[in-house]
C-alpha cells in the first residue's frame, strides 16, 4: 500500500499481533515499525506484516543508525533499510537525533552536545544517509536526562541545535510531544516556547506516549503508560500552533487491552477534529 499517512497511528509490536489487538491494528490509520526488527523476518510474522501492510500504510522508525555516532555509518545496514522501504512502500523513514553506538550497540538513545561541531558532524552523516536511500529522512527530538556537557560549554540550546541540524542537512522532523514535555520538566524550559521554535514546514508527523515519574520528580520516557493530560494538552497546543499532522501513539510495553488503546487513538482523532474545526472558524 503506497499512500500518504494521516490521522492516528499506532506503533506495531509483535505482542499485539495474532490476538485480541488484531482488530485495533487494522483500525489504525497508519502503523509504525522499527525496520531492524523486521528485516529478514519470514514465517508467521513475516506473512502477517505483509498482510497488514497491504491494508494499513507503514512508516519506519529506526533504532540503530546512530546518526550522531563517530563510527562509520553501516553501508550494509543502510542498503537493507532501503530495500525494506521499497518492499513495503514505506512513505517515511525516521531516526533519532542521538547516538546509540560506541564500538557496540548501547541500547539507549544518548544525547549529542549542542555545539557547532556536533551540528556539522551530524549534518554530514544525515546527508550520507539521504544520498544512500535517495529520500529525505526525518529526525526525532529525543528525551535525555543529563546534558552531554556542562551548560557553560554548550554553544546553543536544544531547540537551536535541532533547527541547525534540520536546516544544514535539509531533512525533516518527527516531533515527539512527550519528549518535549519530559525535557521541559527535567531541564526547566517552557514547552510552549520550544514547540513554537520548531520549523513547521519540516514536521512530518508527531509522537505521543506515556512516561514514568521517579520519586524525586525525574520523568523517564518509558512508552509504558497511558498518555497524561498535560501531554494531551501540549499536543492540542501543537496542533493550534504548527498544524494538524498525523500523530502516532507509542506503547512499547505494559500494553493494555484494545479498549484502552482504542480510547487513546480516539483522543488523537478528537483533538485533530477540534483543531481542524477551530481553523475553519478562524478562516470563516
């Protein structure tokens, strides 16, 4: 299936397949998959992904590219990503604006220093990926818990860094609303100001998710809980400021039943309708 995505999407996990969540999967407007979890997969799951992709559009959200790392980009991996995108007619490929490799997979999304040197480094690597895949990619703003260097060494803020990378590489943005909320609380900045500073013309789609609050107030981006009201409110604010875009619900573990997930997808659609209605009234 080759079509532009719209509406409310769901992150597809294997634990959702072949059970009570099957109906919910097919009711989603689009699905997001981590390509490295599916490349070369055959058998029951491979057949299921093919059947799903024939009916529901897919987007790919990578985990292992390590776009901010210092090791050479893996040419074989990029080739396999390109084949996956073509085989499943994937309309968007995104990755994280972070690094995940230091001579071996670190299994975490580690932040980059907000410096001119880091901008130049990442920009060059994004351009290599786009040249290899022959398509624009989108980068996601990530949550982080410790700044990668002292504030006195930072040459710019997080928002300025993201904008510099997007502009320098001429790539797109996957704007994660929960990550904005998490970072705004953990690092003490204004989430609304951050959203306002993001380049509207580069936003491909949004993420929303749940998180966990530690006893000391630190918020951890887990994708393992329901979306909370302040994140829903920030999504509504984003729609009003940056426009309605396709929006994906991430739920990686503690996956509830279809009724709960369905309500969250319906919440996305309701906010989209309300934002569209408000836009219509302003125009009228």
